[in-house]
C-alpha cells in the first residue's frame, strides 16, 4: 500500500463542519491559489521547527531559496540547530531526464554522516513529483540503513494551498513518527500542542503557566519540538489545537486511533488566553486542576489589567484594519479588542470557513471581512477613519500613503504577542506606532507641492 496521503480525503475533512455542506472543501485548490503560498511551503512551515531534524528539499535549488527561514521560529534545542542549515538535492535538467533517486539517497547518507540528525524530513516538490521519483522507497531504505526515521513528505506545490500543505505535513508525522516510541514516564496531565510553531517565542509566553498548573507538554507539533517527543505523542491525555485549523485532520485521526480527545484554543489576548487555559483544564477533567486554573487566571488578569492601565487612554476611540492570514484574522482581532481598539476590518482571503465564522463573531455585523485586502484596505481606511493598519511588511506603504500608524503582525515580527505578557508587548508596539510622527510626516506633501 502506498504511503502517500489521499488528497481527496484530506480536502473533505469530516471533523470540519463545512466540508459536507460545501460542493468543494475549504482547502480545495483553485486557479492561482498557490500564489499565497504553495503546499510545499505549508508542509515545511509545519515541520521546520524541529531543530533536531534535517530538512531535505528534494527539488530545484530555488524551492529551498524561496522557503527557507520564512518564519522566526524559536527553539531551546541545545544541540546544533539544523534549521539554520539549508539542505537540498538541487535537482537539475539531467536529473529530470534520468531521475533523482540516486542523488536523493546519497544526500540522505551525507546528512546522516555529517550532521547526525534525530530524523530526516524529505520534501517532495513539483519537479520531483512530476518525474515520479519514489520518495517512499528511498526513505524506507535509508531508514533501514541508518536506523533512524526518514520521513517522506508528499506535499508538492501544485496540489494546493499552504493550508493543505500544513495538513499534509501533519499526515507525514502521523504516518511515520507518532506511536513509534514509548515515553519514559507519563502523567495524568500530559498534553500535545498541535499547530503551535513558536513564532518569535509565542508558546514560551503561556507554557510556564501550564507548567505551574502541573500540565506537562508531552510533545509539540512543532514549535520548540523534538523528534523523540512527537514519537511518543500517542500517550498524551489531550491534544490542544492552537489556532491552526489546518491540522484538524491530525487530531481527529489521533482520537480515532488512540482515543485522545482534543480542544481548540487561542493564546492571543487576555480573553482567549484565559478561555484557553479553562478549556484545557476542563477537558482534563480534574476538579482540583480546574480550581487552581481559575485562581491562576484571576491572578494573571489582575496583574495584566494594572499594567495595561497606562495604555487605555491612548487607545480609546482608536480604529484598526487587520490584514493578516488564517486564524490571525480573528485571534489578533481579539487581542486588539482586549486593548480597547475597535477592529473595523480583517482579511479572510487565506482563512478557512471556520476562521471566517470566528472573525465575524469577533467583529460583529458591521465589521468588514476583506477577501481582497490589497485592493480593499486603502479605501476602507478612508471610509472608516482607521488610525492603525496591522499587516505584513508589504502593506507598510499603504500606511505611509494614508498617514496612519503601522505594525507588523505577520511571521516576520520581532516580538511575541502570545499570552498575557505578549499582549503587553503588542500594547507597547502599538503605542510607539501611534506616537511616532513618521507616518504622518511621510504622507504630507512638500511645501512647494500643490
């Protein structure tokens, strides 16, 4: 039986309420869909935070060049951080004609011999998928030679969007890693974090709170993750899906296979962080844990409110337009509302149907859900009198033209906005953006211009 995942099954996910109701699924590819990030990129984003694994791109050099280091994922791994090394087979025209399997096998041998990774992830790309290189056979033989996991990741760019690629990355982990190793010890409160990539250290903002409650993170897919730990993920008591709905297939299959229930949470903003902690405690079902969680939340919220007080007056009456992707369409909106900022519009072009519903819930009936933000955001800023634009770096020029404050909230951001402490970081960055004269002055005409 082929180890390749069945794309049709992943597109029509039974755990997603929208798949049965739609003629096409949330992640179904459409013409031009990969311009916002292809499936290969999504798979690599999902798995790349494993710093103790080698990530080998089986394709042309440009595939690696376009995808490497696109997110500032943090790790506490004390060994050699292999995410700082870019590995590729650099397929050429000659390999397209004669096949690239020998080159791939030699590359895996080289990586294992020179870098001693805990696993090797091998990513298919459009070229190597089209020429028919047998990743499964090459990886299986290499795993036997070296006695370590060599994981084929079948997510060539042409199969669909970044969101689908994330799902395919999770499928590779489920098929080849989860359940292949037993943990040394277990506790009644072991959880897996699924879909948390620790961008700029987001998970480090709330994991100390979980540890204080006695909740142990058995494994993570994949922020600050370890290959050995994800192999033991089948022994967790709960899967905690952090924002990323693209991995809902993984949590559903783990529940079917191992009986592990799941909850979906967000750790952006005060409300969602508190709700997330409560949901985890309730799902674990221990009365003492639930009581201790309530006390911890009360303590943290009181401390946070005291530290946010100086920002409240500055943010009163301020309006923001949010142009980011996926779950951040609503999770960042929630954090802004916790600061007292009205979110008048958010971008949902790359969001799932579930994310769009959440965005509508947070913004209310008058909030604007932008499907083409590049074309819409400038007019919306004018129409609503927005004071802030929160987006990726490419939208900076819109803010400069409109003379409003700008903050980068995409994966290129430099600070974490997760958890209670992250909300303070966001407040400080927005305060600085609103108070700097740069954006107002940049939009002014020169004195000699009419």
